[in-house]
């Protein structure tokens, strides 16, 4: 019987000496395919848009949140990478997509040659981004949670005919503008929504997004800030 050679386990972290950049991850055809197929699966089960638009936005907002909060540049870039990959688990199943996506991202980033300690931070963020079963376990996770929960917008609704029947579609469709305002001096992170009251209202927003708000508050607190919500210029929280 032949025995398989065992790969030596090194104490030194694996990965290439050159950091894996956001551009490299973003432009890689495998990443693009995973993002596309995750969104295609969600389209089949009637979910709002979770594709390139959503993940690129989450990537940018997560980067901006940490930058504004004065975090190190590489940490900001890792948050952008985590934002880009955070929803790929939906390509497998909506349930537990955060955790599935984290293990998928681990494989991808390992193959790209990212350092172990960086991979670990990114996958912790991805595995914790969902409001029902996630926590801000590190600054990158906190940034991705805040960014992900801030993407409520009309453009996410795939079929506007459904807004009468589906509260998620209706609330998303009502939002004409959403902006996550980070005031680093006041240590205040505010989600500012412009919502068409003829379509939906703040009450419906609270009805479906209460857990998201609580997750955002926890994430802001982790970064040393408080979280607020304003709708049509009125501060509600
Ligand atoms: Fe998600
Ligand atoms: Fe998401």
C-alpha cells in the first residue's frame, strides 16, 4: 500500500509576501462567477438584488466606514474584500449563507495566496455578517455589518409589480436614497434614508428591519460609535 505524502505544517503563516489587493479579488473571473451565481440563486427564490451592485456597494461602504474611523489602511482594504465576498454563500443555500460563504472565501483567498491571519479576519467578518446569527467579532465584521444593513434601496427590487404584496420589496422600493453617514468626530454613524411616504413608511421599515437596526447598533458600538437612523431628515433613533 502506498501512503500519501503528508504536507508539513509550518508555524509560519502561509500566503504570498505581496498583499492580495482588492482589485485582484474584484477582477478575478472566479469571484465574478461566484457573485453572479449567488445572486441568480436568490433571484429564483424571490429575494432582492444581491449581485454585483449590492456587494460592490457593501465593499465600498465597509472600506469608507473603517477609513473614517481611522483604522489602518490594510484593515480597510480587507473590509472591502470581505464586503465583496460576503454573500457568495447564497450560491449554495440562503440558510447559513454567511457561514457557507466564509468557508468558500477561505478556499478562494487561500488559493490566491493571502496570508492566514488576513484570511481569518475576512472569513470571520463574512461568517458574522448576517443579522440573525452574526456578531461584530472584529472591526472588519463590524464594518461589513454596517455596510450590508445600510443597503436598502429601490434598485434592489427586481419586480416592482410585487410591491403591493411583499413588504420587503415595498420598503426597499420606497427608499430613493440611503446614505451611511460616519461622523468620526462625534463618533456617530447614521443611516440616512429618503423614503417615499406614498409607497411605505418608517413603521414598515421598523417592522421588517428591527434586527438589522440592532445589529448595526452593536457593530457601531464595537467601533466606538453610536448608531442612529434618520428618515426624510427626521432623526428617529
Ligand atoms: Fe447576506
Ligand atoms: Fe448582503
